[in-house]
C-alpha cells in the first residue's frame, strides 16, 4: 500500500512538473506572439510573416489561455476537471500546428509539436486517472 502511495505521489509531482513546463513554454510563446512586431517574429518563425497578423496574435491568445487552463484549475482546486480539458485542447492545438507545417512543406518542424502533444497527453491521462481514483471509480 505504501508503495502505491509513493507511486501516486511521484505521478502527482511529475504531472505538476509537466504542467508547469508546458505552461511556461505557452506563456513565453503567447507573449512573444502578442508583444513582438511581426517583422521580428518572422525572423524566428518565417510563417509569422506569411500569414495575417491577426492569426499570429490569435495564436498568442490561445497559447496564454492554454497555459492558464493547465495551471489554475488544479492549483486553485476550482473546477480541476478543466485541467485535462485544457491538455486535450493543447493536443488539438499541436495537431493543427503540425498539419499547418506539413501543408507548408515544413514537416521537419513538427517534432516539437509532437513532443508538446505527448506531454499534454500525459497531463490529460494523469489528471483524469487521479480524478477517477479520487472519486472511487
């Protein structure tokens, strides 16, 4: 029984570590997309200069909302079921980003999207599993 509690605590710590990592990356990405001029962004991400500026800014807002959804519900214990939903949303976001890059002939750029999707899948799985255990399901 004690081994199971240690395992559960280890998973809990790993979930928080992944959530914080993903949230930090999304906050960074969102802030850059919202605050940097498009010309500077396009030097880092060529696609940013080839799509409407409103789309770049919208993706920045989506990144920030995803970060908030990963952290606040679990941290504040208010509607913690929103955290796995945010993680699923991040999976969808990374799938869309991957498709966008593949269509543009940038398939070599999707590795990071896949990595973030896997991390988000771990968060979704872990938070849903913990909720089931907590509720005795």
